[in-house]
């Protein structure tokens, strides 16, 4: 039901008691800055903005290989919340290598399995924010690909 890499992360979180889930989320949050763009990276699409539901600017950068494998880089402003940072690292790892179509098909129902139902209720927009942005940039890429294909007909 979920992509393999994401499923492995979900399984790990589901096996942990709540206190250890929170510790692992903090660990993922501290690794989020490693998901940022690197010097020399070239992207097929870049979307950097501050949305109402986020505390700071977030940049979502998409690379799509000739084999249609996606790689995301995420740039987070300094005020981005810990949970958003954690979901950034989790999603960058969990969605790596998927096609844009596969990314669009990933259901969001895995989020409570990772962060727990209590945090989902308290921070409902935050926990889904990065996934929504990643799907959005994948959708734009697909729309551009379709438009390009129609022009070449």
C-alpha cells in the first residue's frame, strides 16, 4: 500500500511506544537540514514560499531523472516547527526514487502511524504540510510534461 522506503519508516514508528516515537521524531527533525539543496544541484522545479499554515518559508525542489525517479530537496526557514522538520526528513527518504505518478498516489493516512493520533489532532495542518507541497510540485511537473507532449503532437 505504501512505497517500500516509506513503509519501512512507518513500520519502525509503529513498533515504538509513544515516548520513543517522539524521540525518533526529534532525531528526524535534526536531520532535516541535510535535505536542503546543495551547491551545484539542478532542479526541474522549484517552489519556495511562505504559506499561511506554516510558520516560515519552505522551499520544495524537485529533480526527476530520465527514468522518472524523483528526488526532493527541502529548504526550511529557521522558524519551521519541529514536526514539520521531522516530516521533511521522513518524506524525503520515504518518497525518494518514486515516479511523479506514484507520489500523487501516496495516501496521507500513514501520518498518524508515525506521529501518533494526539499530535495529528493538535497539529493537523502541520503534519500534512510537506506531503501536500511535495504532491503539489509533482502535479505541476506532470502537467508540464503533458502539455509538452501535446505540443509535440
